[in-house]
């Protein structure tokens, strides 16, 4: 066991470099284990590995890495691996719980991997404990206090970055603390970022426990430059006062956050048995993200996809808990021409301040942008969220179907393929965007306003199949359909049970020059809707 304390530079530093990518240097670090690294009064970091056109392998296990951002404000991450060209295969922690590292009070990130330019890499980050991480305050880095930061960065040199992260795993880590905000992370618990022509293949994020991520996020305010007054363009709602703004598409930190931009790709190349999506997020527990006292919006899971249409960016999100966040439980964003497919299966999404699930789309250039989302959402429990159970505010179901619940049940467990959407503050499901959707076999009950609310006003066209749902005991209307302007709404409702809602069973409002094609039932007993008030 080595004890390395408060040196002026990095506690442990390796640099491997070759002048030509065609003739890379080879470096094996072996296993770096059982060291105590302390840089609480001096030093710039813990373990630092820098590779240029080099092939690097190694593992870091059972180390204790401790900083102090107050008494050592120049410190960096606990583990930092930066590569340009070449390749790496590096593990931080291991499959056995005892192999994990303990990393606390570091700046920028607990663990950070940065890939730029070309090259390939594979990483395994397992069984580490990461607490008390703060922003490094350096505008030249992308590290804002994340527990684990993985960034495939664009290049400013001639030619676009093409780095590729091959089959990798981030699993079984404890990041932050569920009850003590001081042990959380200033940034996201886990952040993955891809830019330009980089690629991520077969990434698994599994069984991590993440508490109090984004614990220093400021409130989202109209006072954008924080000078205490409303400058020109800042008074967004025109009431003359500085208001806290937490719009559904507010992008901030999250328990787990994924940002994809440009033409970077997510690909399933060598998937694990049973997996079909490029990124699998499985069995994580994400709780209490954000600071309730700061009115900040920090989501449980946030996926932001923008720009290129060359790749349908795809995620499988299953068996997770997203609870107690100050933002949305799950936020899915597309911008410009991006296409996002997200499957949500058997997740518990509860007690979040905003929506349980929020699907947003932003057209950056003009209304001809092609952004769209889809996916299959089944067997989720979405309850006790402050706004809507599910909010659909972006184009969806065009190209990639959006299916909220499937008919039938699992033949082995008997669990319904529908979702349970209950006790949310506003609507069970609110749709205010164009596109296509299927809503099948869900239990939608005891929500604060409508069970299902579809509003087609200024969105072009909206089609929906609403089938075999139990819509009961909501405080408003069971199903509300509103169309206006010159828009077209087509809705078919079959086999639903609409009982004991405090408003109407069904309310159809067709305004101005809108066209609404509404079909309830199909003349068969199977397709008949039951409406009891």
C-alpha cells in the first residue's frame, strides 16, 4: 500500500505518446491497487493517464482518493483518462464489490474519460463509491461536477473527430447519497457526451445507485445574466417581475444524462444477449436529484439528441427507479433533425416535481425540421408526479412508432403490458404536439385533471388509437379531445372503460376551421367503450 499526499502536480501520472498513429506505442499499467491518494491541500488530481497515438491497458482497484475543493481549489478529478488516437482498455474498479475505489471531494468529476480526435476505447467502471463532487469552474473543460463523465469531444483541428467507444459498462457504482445532499454531485451522476462523427457502441449503464445529483444547480430564472434586473428580452411572460422558469424542455443536469450532437452515432454492434438497442440503462436507482430549495429542475434521466438524421439514436431503459427529482422523472429531447427511439419497460417513475415522462421536440431552424421520437413504453408505474404522468410536447410516432402500453400480459408473470398512471397532479397523459400514438391497455386513475388530454391546436395533424384502457376516478374528464385552427385530428377509441371521472366521460371540442375525425367503437362488443359517470 502506497500513501501519496499533497504533491504539487498529479498524484499519479502516466503519459504515453507516439508521433504517428500508424506506429502507436504500447503501455500496460497492470493493476494499480490499494493506494491512498490525498490532495486536500495541494495537487491537481489523483490518477491521470494521457495517451497520444498509444495503446493503453490497465486497471485501478481498491484505491482511496480524497480531495478537498475548499482547501485545494485547483484540484481535478479522482481518475482522469484522456486519449487522442490509439486505443485503450481500462477498468476502474471491478466485478467484485471489494475491487471498487472510493473517491470523494474531487473537482470536475469523480471519474472522467475524454476521447478526442480518432482512436477507439473500451472502459469498465464498476463498484466504485463516488461522493461530494463539485464543478471545477474551468470553462475550458466539460466537467461540471459529474460523478462519472464520459465525453467523446469534437475536434477544432482540420477534420472531424471519429473516436469510438466500443462495448463498455458502467455498473454497480454508488454515486452521491440518497439522503445527504452534501455527499451528492454538483453535476450529473453519470454524464455521456458525443460530438461530431464519434460513436458509442453497446454501452451498458446498470445497477448504479445515484442520489442527490445536481445538488448545486441554480434556479431557472428569467434573469439570464443574473444581474438582478430584467434586461431586454428577459421578461418572457411580460409581467414585469423576475420569475422562476422551469419549462418542460429545460436542459440541466440529471441523475443520468446523455447528450448526442452533430452526426455522432449510437450503434448496437456486439450487443449482450437479449439486447437490441445501442445503449441499455437497466436497474438503476436514481433518487432526489436537484435541490428543492433552489427551485432548480434536475431530472432523473435526461436524453438530449440534436442535429444529424443519419442515425436513429436508440435506448433501452428498463427496471429503473426515477424518484424525487426536482425536474422530470424522465426527459426525452430532440432538436433540429434528430431521431430518437427510447423503449421504457418496467420503470418506477414517482414523486418527481414536474412530469413523470416528458417528451419534447425543438425545431431549431424552421418548421421543416425533421426531429421525431418513438419507442415502446410498457409495464411502467408512473405515479405521484407534480404535473402530468406523461407529457408529449414533441413530434412523435413519425417513422418510429410511439406505443404507450401494449395489449395483453406477460405469459410467464401475468403482468399487464400496459402502464399504471395514477395520482399525478395534472393529466394522466397530455399530448400537445403532432404525430401518431397508440395508447393501449393502461390504467389511468385518480389524476388531478383529465385522464387523457389530446390538444391539436397549431400542430398540423395528430392521430391516436386509444384502446382497452381503464380510465377512472380522474378529477377532470376521462378523455378530452380538443382541435382548433386548421389542424386535423383523427382519433379511434375502442374497448375503453371510462368510469367515475368527476368531469365528462368524453369531451370533444372542435373549434375554428379544424377537422376532427372521431370514432368511438366499431360496432362490435369487443370494440365497445363503456362510459359510466
